[in-house]
């Protein structure tokens, strides 16, 4: 299912010629041709392909950025920058980017901004579908491994790691949350990625609240080389022990911890609303983190 915010149509230039065979098989949405930039969004299995064209030759852009939000009743509330680095624009060629961090069945809104002032596209709404996600059981009562080969995992309900159980997540695994999804840990959650193969966590930014939490003082969390994006509160640890090292937390609301022991080292906080909140009442080691524009808040 696709829709356009502005239904006024324009001609697709010959620059998109090589994609015509794909466009015949896909439901395509185009942006308003009155805007300086026009984008075409092609939904797929767990991905959306965004194609760009510059309609006004007055603008000579060299790069472009893509912004995305979850659609709520046809409107957008919180924008996430999709690409980590500016995407180079090459004139007279097909310029496209594949966003593979989407959840099938969820409606998204996209727009594009060039590197010149006021050079933007209109909003486009699109809904990807078809990727076979693995939905884990609601209860993990023994040692369990989530692997890259079986991912992506979709957390649509509350998943409880029972006391004495250990959930270990392997490098390269992707985990997606719907706003109804949550992981509650009463045992151990061990997430150890690698520098070139991080564990990726993606929310469905809809003010869904705490999505990784503890309900017992025996809970234990380890996050190394993980990437968290588009959550309200990805990590909310009020008890137990917590280690977060060499992780990236980008475009979330905030996260906080008040466990008996927190180690938060060498992480990057980028584009979050509040950053990291922790309690001065409990021992914490916080060092070597980079935050822009956030700061650590003690309470």
C-alpha cells in the first residue's frame, strides 16, 4: 500500500530509464515535481529503494541526505537520517539508495535534502512488505542464541528471559521492534558484536517507552559493538548490572540506568533528544564517550 502527500504527478525523466523494468513490477510513488528535487520510492522485501532526480538545473548539488519517519495517520513526527555519510550525486546518472533498515508492513515517510539551501523534495509515504522475519517465542527459559543467519528478528510482543536463562546474540544479527515489543530480562542478555559486524537494534519510533528492561536485581546486560536507532527508550535498566562499550546510539529519545553497577565506555551518542541518564547513588564507570549534542545527566 502506498500513498502520496501531494498527488500532483510529473514526468519521469530518461535518467530513470534503466529502472523501468523494475518500476513495472513495483508500486512506485513519486514526489511533487514542483519541488527542486524529485524522489521515487520503490517498496520491496525489507527495503525501500529511493531514486533521486534534480528537476531544476539551477541547482548543482554534489550530495544528498535521506530522512525517514514512521507514518502516523498520514503525518510524520520524528525524523531519522537514513544515511551515515552524504550520498554523492552524479549528474546524468541514476542516483539511488537502498534503505534496508525498515520493517515490513510499517508505513514510512521519506524526504530528501540536497547540500544547497532550500533544495528539498516533497514527502513520500511507502510501505515495504514480504521479508520473512523470525518472531522468537515469548519466553526464553534456557541458554539461547540468536544468530545472524536467522535474522532479522521481529519483537512484536514481550519476550521474557527467565531467571537462570541466558540469551546470547551473535555479531551481525538485526533485531527490529514494533511499538508493542519489549525484551524483559530476569537472567542474562549478552550482546557482543564486532567492529566490522555490529549487532543492530532498530525501533519503530512511536514513543513506545522502555523496550529493553530488567525486573530483577539478578539481571545482567552486556552490550558491545551494538548499534541502536529510532527508539523512544532503547535501554532502561533499573536494577541488575550493565555494561555498554563501543556502541552507537543514534536518533533515540534517551536511555537510562540505575543498576548496582554500570560500565558505560567508549560509546557514541548522536542525534538523541536527551542522551544518557544515570544515578549518582550507585557506582558507575562512565568514560571515553562521545556525545553530540547530548550529555550525561546524573540524578
